[in-house]
C-alpha cells in the first residue's frame, strides 16, 4: 500500500471516527434532554446540517489527490483542532447534542451562540481540505457552513 494513500485514509478516518463518536454522544444526550422535558427545535436545520457534513466528507474522500502528499502545516493544524474540539466537547459531554433542545418553560436564545461546535466545525471545514490540497473546497465548504451557522443563530430567520 502506498504511504500517501494510507496518510489520506488516516486523516479522513480520524474525522469520520470523531463524527461517529459525536453522533453517539448526541443521541444519548438528546434522549436524556427529551426525558427531562426539553423540546427539540429546528428539525429541518439539523437535517440540512447533517446533509452538508455527509456531502463534505464524501467530497473529501472522492476529490483528495492521493498522489499528493498531505500538507504538513495544515495537517498539524487539523490535528490540533481535532484535539481542541474533543476537549471542548468532553467538558460539555452531559448536555451537548448535534440537535437543538430548549426547555419549554425557559427558552434561552443564547445557547445557540455558546455552542462549542460551530466555530470548531467551521475551522475544520476550512483546514482539512487545505491539508488535502483542496483549497477551493475549503472556501466553498466554509461559505456553505457559515450560511448554516447564520441560520442556526437566527441571523437568517425564515420568512413567515
């Protein structure tokens, strides 16, 4: 097996494993929050965010030039970001979910802005394609994710 292919597989595999672990943690915490009376909000936005992530990871797998070496600077930055993200999610492990829940008696609009996930995901969407030599995918993915985040934070509310 070519060393370059295995390095690409390791980089993409680490991201995929992290996303699967986050989905598992999110499911457990979501069930706990729902049992305590919290109500899930923004169902459709969660679905679009998951579709974005699946397409983004799929594009990385399909488009990564396996003949090119990983960019060392961006790869190290991506590894540091992944560790930072894991640390942030570990600190909020009992309450964090991919979906949005609000307590019916006291909705808190600021919870959307305190989410440790949004900024790190945007940075990841920027950095990982650069490590794989896909600068254009970095820019396109960052723009799409920024639009999703703006919608999630209420800056792009749907029209009634």
